[in-house]
């Protein structure tokens, strides 16, 4: 019974840290998007468009040997 509680506590702590990190990342991402939008007039669609263009140009470049 005690081992079960210890394992459950360890899993809970790991999941709690994961949730905290995820929330911090989401808040940071939202802050960056809001700053870009209100500070520079860059919309989230503009950001996604640039990311798409970058990945397409990156995948089209030949690999150097």
C-alpha cells in the first residue's frame, strides 16, 4: 500500500511539473503573439505564413555532402 502511494505521488509530481511547464510555454507564446500583433501589426496568420515559407524553402534546398 505504501509503495503504491509513493509511486502515485511520483507520477503526480511529474505530471504537475509537465502541466506547469506547458502552461508557462502557452503563456509565453500568447504574450509573444500579442506583442507582435499590437506592437508591430503582425497577425498570427502572418507568422504561420512565414513559418510555412521557411519550411518549404528549407525542404527544397539540396543537402550538401
